[in-house]
C-alpha cells in the first residue's frame, strides 16, 4: 500500500467516524437500531452537493445537510413512537423514501463537485503546515480538515452525553421504565437522539461529497453496517464504560477499519476488488456478532478440561 | 396529602379476558403516614401503585396530590411528586450505567435536565455520603457499573435514589420480594430508617401480613379492587396475623380459608373447597 492510498483510507475513515458516532447514538445509546442512515448519508451528500453546485456557500450547504438529516431521523422516530411501527421497519421505510427524495434534490443520479468551493477551503490556513510536512498537499489538507471537524464533533458529543440531558438519553436507551420513573420524557429523548444520529450521518455525507468531489444516490448502501463495523471494532479494542473513550474508540474504529480494508484490497493474493467492500463489511460484522457466542462456550469447555 | 376517589381501572374491556382491577377505590393518605398494603394476587395492589405513578390510567375517578389533580398527568410528569422502588431489582436502576450516574439520574428527578455536567465534585461527595449510610462499602465504588451489584445492593441503592430528592409520596412495590430473607430484612430495616428519618409519606405493597403489621403506621387490605379494611393506631398495634384474617372474613362476609388468602386461590376454587367440606361433614 502506498502513501496516497493510506491517506485516502484515513480520509474516508474520518468521514465514516462521523457515521460511527451517529450509529453509536442510535444503536448503542438509545438501543434503537436505525437503518435510516443508509438514506441520510446520501441525503447529506445530495443536499450539500446540490446547494454548493447551485452557488450557495459550502457552510450553509453543510448546515442544511445536517438539518435535512435530523428531519429524516425525526420521521423515523415519529413512525416508531407515534404509530408503533417496529424501529427497523420505520428506518427502512424512511430510507426507501429518501432514495426518491435524494433524486429529487439532485435532479439527477449524481452531481460532480469539481472546482467548486468546499468546506475544506476554510482550512486553507493549514497549507503552510502541510507543505512543510512534505506530504502530498491536497489529500493531507483534507485529512487535517476532517480531523479537526471530527475532533470538535467528538468533543461536543462527549460533553453532551455526560450532561444531565445526555445522561437522561442514555437511561432512556438502557432502561426506559426506570427513565420514566425518574421523570425522563423518554419519547422526547428518542426523537432528539435519532435526529442527532441522522444529523451526524448527513454531515458525514456532506463531507463525503466535498472531499470525494461528487454526490451519488447510491453512496448510502451499507452505511449503517459500515458504521456498526467501526463501533464494534472500537469496542473490541477499547473495552470501556467511559463515554469519552467510547467516542474515541468509534473514531479509532472507523479509521482502523478503513485502513484494514485498504490493506486487504491492496493485497493481490486475496483477489479482492473494491466492489467487494460491502461483502467484506457484512461478513466482518456478522463474525463480530457471532464470535462472542462461539468463543465463550469454547472457553468454558477449555477451562473445564483444564481443571 | 394524597387522595384517590372512586378510581376504576379495567384491563381488556369488552374482551373475554376483561379484568376489573380497581372497582371504585377510595383512599386518602395524610402527610407523614406510612401505609402498608396487603391483598391476594389480583386484588389490585400493583394497579393501585401504577395508577398513583401514572403508568396505568383510571377510566373513572380522580387522583389528587396536595390539591392538584394529577389524574391526567403522564408518568414522567408525576415523577417530581411520586418516587417509586420496583419489585424487580433490575427495573429500578440502569445496569449499563455506573452507580454515580444512576444516582445523578435520580438526583435530577423532577427538575429540568440541563446541559450542565451530570457529575461534579460536590455531587460525588453527596452521593458518597448518602451511600455510606447503607454500610455496604458502595461509597468507594462510585464508578462501578450498576450491573456488578447484587440484587439486594441494587435494591438498597434504588431506595436511596428514590429518596435523593423531595417527593409527596414514596411507592414501594413489594421491593423485598425478590430478595433472600436476610437481604429482605436488611432492605426493610433500611426502608423504615429512611422513612422515619426523612418523615416521608409512603405506601408499601407487600405479600407478607407480618411485614405489613410490623412496619408503617396504617394497614390497608385490598380485595377485588376495593379496600376491605383499613386500620391504624392502637387498634392496629394490638393486631396479629390471625386477627387480620378474621377481620378480612368479617369485612367480606366470605368464608375463605386462611390458605386461600395466603396462597391467592381464586374464588371458584375456594367455592369448590367449601362444597367439598360440606359434603364430607
């Protein structure tokens, strides 16, 4: 693997770190397996790309993408809470609808963002630093910009989840009955949490469009599972109860996962090509979910035979 | 003062499984009273607690807390007036969160949850002080996950959590039923101490007539969704378990055997037993 592909892997890893944080909120904090993210990732990309190519400021475009993602989350939460539709199905319904919505927003299946102003331009002040490092200019600048954005988002999220309000949200996911008995309006926390999760994923989509230079309606396929893979990988490496470390581990997991994928794709003898990414991801997540169930009985067997 | 008047609750209305859990229940609890509630299975004890805490809605009747009608209030909204300890030790606490986080959740019960930090030095020292009251050494384990605690420890912490902030009434839902006898005795003693020290108004549901008489200041017996007797003061002090069974029979005019009441046998079975007795005599 060469330097360019490593930097590329870190770049996409940082984008997916935001997806991982979103998935962490819905799957782990709220215990709400939300598949809307497969639609809100391209939604964020579509909104940002459509607005930027329409001549609107990238900051406004990115903020609009976040708002759109939040709204998508609210729809899913509403279907689940108000009408009692199973959370998985509610997410699939919204995600399916978003495919058409995204096409409407873009007016065509994809929008290129070549030579357009992007959020990365705001970080042009880092250019002397990048040049001094001797690393390839544009890709390194993108990585640094994303690193700053992800760090700020991660720090804000850690602060939020350790606040009284965030703690109430965690209780809502962990034990809704107890949460209600403690005066926590659990429905409101579910609405806000699912909205936040999808807002984060839409932000990831918007950043993806601006760093990769295009938005496409199909970029969302497998977003939820890729996010989950990052969360699980992070959890496996850092076994922790601390929220701050859990958030760091999501980011670390997302980047580590992308580097591992890049390595696997670059290794000729595995015979993998980049289109195999979703298959590899699904197999890895399935293994991560199966292994604890297989390993523990084996361990107890080994222990028994040892004594 | 808490007052329930003419409260009716029916589950599965209009279905073959229709169950009239509460049938015009009236109960007034003055401030500072510790009421123990007994009754066989299906008498309406849990429904009474659910109606008070807001997780079950009465179809008729009203619930008034200190002059405010809370009948239509949701459970979270009532939490600032009503605290509750559940029967299941797993239900009252979050096992995924740490002890101090659980305490912080309870500490904000009834107030607006801000974006301020849930835990800081002053709160931690308060929680440590409160936990040391339990004498379980938990004050040194603030950061431990709640899931590491035993059922009895969790129930003790639940009790402590429910009394961290002010309330109008504390509901105890057979909170020692899932514990072994020694731990149950410890939690009951702790309950008595906390209720006395903080002069709380409390309502404790129990399956044990002994506990019902030994604790609190007033005992109420439920049967088929209504109160069949209600005693307090000297009359209660002179009472023992057999007297209570007699009282129950008088109140109902039934001839249920002691075992029926204790084992919670249904009316039909009781009738069958009675017929059998008559035939053999």
